[in-house]
C-alpha cells in the first residue's frame, strides 16, 4: 500500500514538473522583438473646487455639509507614440467609470524587428490646455526575443527592458 501511494505521488510530481517547464512557449516569433506600451494614470479633474461660504454650509442638511464642492469628471488623456518618426499610436484615453472619474488605463503590444529604434512619446493629461506637456525621447536597440516596456503613470515615463535595453548614440540611430 505504501509503495503504491509513493508511486502515485512520484507520478503526479513528475507530471507537474514536466508540465511546468515543457512545452516551451514563445510570446513573440524567434526572430522578433516586442514593444509593450501602457498608461495607468489617475487623471486631472476638469474644473476647480468651489469653496462654500459659512452661510452656504449652515444652510445645508446635516448629512450634506462639506467645505467645498469638486467636480468628479477627469480629463481624457491624449497619447502618441512615434517610432522612427512614424506614428504608431494616437489615442484619446477616457477615464473609467460612469462619471468619467476613474483611472485611465491603456495597454497595447507591438512586434518589432531587432535593431535601432527612435522612440518619441507625447502625453497630454489635460485637454483644457493646448499641446502635449509630457514628452519623452529615447533611441534604443532591441535584440531578438527582447521585450521593451514603455509606461506612463502618475510618476511620469518609465522604460524597462527584460534584456539588453541599450541606449544608443544619435549617430548610430540611422543604421
């Protein structure tokens, strides 16, 4: 009985061990690189808060008293990504939620050939202003099976690479 149970345990453990490592799965083709782009931004409120006067606060029902009233709606975010001066992404991202008051989220994945790439990202977080106030430029080199992640959140831009994220000098960017 003990040997039968031990044999069954070994068979299950062997199957789990095999399936944990095999068959191998590739997310991109063997001769390509991958670019992932994400935005996760809290957003900028449309409009300013209005402070209530003492008389207005006194006239409010007890359960509704508050010092100020702030709009819930947040501004959409305009996001642009150019690679080698070619427009790859041009999106206007709306905030989540019924009242457009949630977090702005976006994710997109692109397959690239290995090589040198000029990245230019522009983000406009407040549609009430003209132009893109946040911009980011970088020349990078991608390798085969390399995954590059470009992100924008409340802290600004981030670029991450699984392997070999190599900044390249401007004169090498036109290979």
